[in-house]
C-alpha cells in the first residue's frame, strides 16, 4: 500500500466522487417503510434513544447553541490540520458599535464542557443536547451531509475515572441503548424485519487502533475498519489520534477535546495510548463501514498542552476555552456525539442519509438517488 494512500485516508469523511457513490448505493433498492411511516419511526426512535440515554448515563436534556463567538475558542475544528472550517458571519449590531463575529457550530464538543460548569453538574451528572451543526467542507455522499444532527452529551467525572475501564463501561451503556432502540423499532414497525438485514449484535467488540494496524498493516484506515467489521459487525476502536507504528494516526483528531495521548495498558499488559474511540458497525444495506459515534475522556490541563505541542498549535492556549482548562476552571469530563441521522439510517434500513434528514444535495446526487429508487428529502 502506498504511503500516499494512507495519508489521503486521513483527510476525513466522504467517498470523494460521484462515480464511486453510484457504485456504493445498492441496486434493486426499495425502502422497507413508506414516507409517512419513516417519519413516524424517526420520531419514535428519537424519543426512545433520548430518554434511555438520559437514564443510562444520568444526563439531563439542555438547550445548545447553533452559533458561537468566533474568538471564544469554543467551536469544534474536527481535526488537527484546520482543513474543515466553520461558516462565519458578521453581526453588525447597534449600527456597528458593538459587533459580533459569529460562527455556526461544527459540533458542541467544547461548549458542552463549559455547560457542565454553567449548570453546576457534579461528578456523575451530565447533559444531553439535540445538536444541529453545519459542516460545509464535507463531500456529500450516501452518509455525509453538510447538515449534521447529533446527540451531543457530556458528563462530569473525577480524576479516578480517567481510565480505559471507565470509558469501556460508558460505551457499553450507550451500545445497550442503541441495541434497545433497534429491538423497539422492530416491534413497532415489523415491516423492518428482513432476512437480508441481520440485527445488531448484543455486544460490541473492543479493539485498539494499534492492534487494528498490527492486524492489517498494509491497509489504510478505512480499509482496516472495513476488514474488522466484516468479521465483527459492531466494534469500538480505542485510541484514535495517537500516531501509530506506521507513522500515522488512525484518524486525525483535534488536540483540544478528546485525550488521545494518555498511556494505557492492554489486557495482556502492552502499552497503548488514548482514552477515546469510535463506535462503528457494518451496514447491511450499503455493505459498508458505518460510523455511529465518537467519544472520549476529555483532555485535562497536562494532556491539552501535550496534544497542542504535538500538533503545533500552542497558540490555542491563549483562547478563553483553553485557558479555562489550563487553570482547572472546567470540570473533568467524558463526552461524545452520536449521529442521529446515521443511527436512523441504520435502524430503518435506509440506503441514503437523505431519506431521514432534510438538507441540500447537488443535482448530480439527486439524480443518482432517483435512478436507484431512493427518495431523498428536501
């Protein structure tokens, strides 16, 4: 495998061209739910997942911003190279006397940690948001859209909770909710039962990014994920962001939310790195890898500085959000985002995210979907 292939694979989500998208979308597709029942199922799934997440993780629903101050440092840059930038606009306000430069959020990752303090959350308590965002630099394919909806959650923890065992326990609770949602929907909408689409497994398989590379050393990241999912249809990959033995991280991660440098130990005693990871599943409709959630223990003052040093972004320490972490003014926390439309797409056996999410699509993609009997919302 060429090194250039691995480097290109770090660029982020999306297939990259519509010739490949057309190949990915299934032939002879027919939605198992009609358009009205699709909307009913989305509502039912949303209510189930939100209530059960709150119960499982001791969360309370809170409101969440759509826009933030450009200079606060609160917006999420998604990666470490700055290639995906937020939508910005100027609010002249008061005839220009008290203007604001604002950004549309790309995720509420950093805001949530500040909100823990704002809502006086104690260790063991947390919040759940119904987050909406815009990511204008995505390539719009079958499971990526410029409009993003997530259950963004955050929970206050103690220093003793900053370990792999605690992260694993939280991941298992989230998976139980998602598996429960599938069972619930199959009961409420029996037309979703189809022998072509096996149900999700009861448990996730946990594997570290370093072990995944050792298992498939010649493959770039997305192909490694595809291989493991063909063997185990639901996995959690630990340690995303740390540079692996081939000289590349499993995937780029921003340096100022998830902790991907903390040293950990595998079950058999080997040194590893990172207190974060992703839930991925095999999608039997598209026959592709399908990411549902990204989460992790958040940086503390020490790991924030180390990760900023690694990425060459120490200037971030001048921003208010980063100063609050360095000065121990924000709670230690764990948190993540669960893609709502990604989950609905999977549970409702849909071929395209546009079947469950209203946004904009290029004419080229709409025509491809129409030819494939895929109804995308507009």
